C-alpha cells in the first residue's frame, strides 16, 4: 500500500474517531471481566486483531477481557450468542462489519448492523495466495487454468460471507471462472490447508497469510484491492485491478461490536477510549504494518458509515449468487 495512501487513510480515520467521540467524560468502570466473543477459530484475522485490541483496552478499563472463540455458520453463531446475552455491557462481539451486515440476508441472525455500536480498528485486504508447489506464477496463469478446468481448482476460505469467500466471488463474477469452494472454521485454518496442499489456493486476508508468504510457503499472486499491498518482510503484492480491470473491492473493516440496549455509559466510555487510546495505539499500528492491514480506527456513526459500502456489497453479492434467503432491499440495504 502506498505510503501517501496509508497516511491519508490514517488521518481520515483519526478524524472520524474524533468526530464520533462523546463530549461527556468517561463514567463506566467495569466491575467484572468482559466476555469478548470471536466467532471464528483461533489464529485468524478476527482473533489476531481482537487479542491486540483487548490487551490495549484492559490497560484503560482496568478489567480483564476474556476472549471466547465460538466459530460456526460464518460467524453467526458466536455473534448471536452475544445478541442473546444480557444487555449489561459485559458481552461484546468481534468480527468484520461486512459479515455483521449480511446475516439478515443469509437468514442467520435477524438483527441489522444498525442495531450494534461499531468500534473499528483495522481494514483488511484479501490476497490470492497459492500453494508454493502449484505451477501458477502470476494471476493470468491462474485464471487461465481455472477457465480451462472449471470447478476443479480448490479454493480455501473461512466460509460463506468471509472476506476470502467474498474476494473469490468477486473475481469469479468479474472473470467468469468457476472454482471448487472448500470451507474451514476460520481464515487461519484455510491458510494452513493451502500450505498443506489440501487446497490449491486461498483468498483469505493478508494478515492470515503473512507468515506463510514471508516463509515462501504461499505465493501471493494479487491483493484483492485497487492499491498495491506492502507486506513487511516480503515487498509489494500487485493489486487485482492490474489483472482484472474494473473490479470493485469495498474496504473490509474489522472491530468490536456492542449490541444496542446496553447502558449508555458503557457506549460513551468505549467511544472515549477509542478516541483517546485506540486511535493512537502503537500496538495496533505495529500489528497493521507487520501483517499487511490498514490502521483505521473509527467509532460510532462514522464507523457505520465507513462500513456500509462493504455491508451492501456483501449482502447483494449473496443475493446475486443465490445464497441469500432474504433480499437485502427487504431489510433496508439498497443495492450499491
């Protein structure tokens, strides 16, 4: 990712956090540990950034944050458990905003993204990464192989609605290629499966492939983005737009979600923490630069506005590919 683009994005994100911050002083002091549900397997993109964020929050809130991995049904099982928990402010969810906004469309959880308070930390970029032993050296070779043998090339993702699945579906729709979808309980298992040769490639996020790419176990062919991706310890990964002109890739934001209905002082406190601490976190900045993510902290209404393009694109992608059970326009998501 170009340095100028990164700095501009960082400045805009920091401004958005500031605009989202409440004027009132911090009032909530948690009196017991907070449960933070990661609805994906350990080691994946959500799990990684959530653990870094939780450690930062613990310093400020003075209370333990317990990470609970609860994978299944594209993240909807763990997210539903948070929604169904008492609205006392002690049970939070984590994940990608675009997933949160698609659960209604998929018939998995009848709760729109607008019923959650969003606190975002980073934006993640999918990467087309092939097993190092496979013959394809660039994106053109891979696409030619997929066109020559429809439904034979095996692609590992974290399941329907995951960043990896959405990325592959975008590529499929833009190029006409067909693939064999192999799903796992998270992005890390999908990347591991690719390294092990169970699948030919993965389109999961850069943060989940970074170590394998640096270790030359996965060969990155393209970042599913309109900008090059700079990965520390590797170099530049070319954008998918170089190979598939005109493809549109919305920004995939990750963070923490607190259901509406919790005490207002909980929300006010977390928003203040985002402004004063998370927006300046060196630990999260380092995570982003070393893992191939964009540091983009934003909270409140600004967070929902930032996430809506990806939410809409995801929901309508599910509709257009026949995976939706409820049309997005029926739940207030207009076609982008």
